[in-house]
């Protein structure tokens, strides 16, 4: 089930030509200090879709909708408690992007690389990479930087991050935020841009 909603807040219309102001407003929105932040040409309008996943067979549909909603954005941050299905969802998104690699959780390796092969089973210069990052074991932003997370986030490849709280200051303004909540066997998935 898909619900599409656009949030506008008439009480807050702050010009945000300065990227620092935009970042601060986005953080206020994320931490629920304000209900939304405004900006079209000058204002920021967070957009959200909500999906409900009740069966594993719905996973390809949900992954496709997430990619469609993301509109080519490359950095995705996945929020959710342990066992909500973050890694499973990332695996399906990678499949939809064209990767046939063996997918696994990068909890111990921190970063897994998956290849997307354009019309070939061989890893070539034309292959694209997908980075799957799991920051669960890291304790500080400095540890994340030492693991190279900053370079992955600013690169041209897709980057999927589990447990992204440590690196939120590094995320681009237009990253895709995915929040997964579990209620028995149902998963409520909220997807935000920015």
C-alpha cells in the first residue's frame, strides 16, 4: 500500500541559499523539532512516501518504488531497529540495480562492494559499484572517516548505509532517508528525500 504525502509548513519559510542553513533546517526536521521545512526555488519541501510490506513476495515491488521515488539519487540512509529488514531490502534494491553478486551484511567488514555489470558477466572498467555500509559497530565519526565512508558518500556510485546516525553530518542534502518500523510481521517503510 502506498501513501504519498507532501508536507508544507506555512509558519516556516526561511530562505536557504546558504547550505549551512539548509543543513540545520534539515536536522531540525529529522529530529522532529519542526514539522517540516520549506524550499522550492527558495524553500525546501520534504516529500515522503509510505509503504507497507507484509509479505516477502512484495519486496521487489517495494524496492522498485523506492528507486523510482529516489529519482537517481545515489546516497540512501536506512534507519530501523535490529531485525527490521534493512539488509534484506538493500539486497533487493541492489538486484534491481542489476547486481548479481553474493550479498551479505557488512557488519564486520564495514563496507561491501557489489558490481553492476553492463551486458557482461566480467568485471571490467565499465562495471559500476554499489557500496553497502554498516556502521553498527563504529562508535565515533572519526572511525567512520578512517574507514573511508566520506569518500563513498561523495562518490558517483550508489551508497547504502545502515545505522547512519554517526555520519549524518556528512550526508548530502538530497540523500534518501528510509525508516523501517516493524509491527509483528508488517513493516512500515517511510521514505524521505532530504
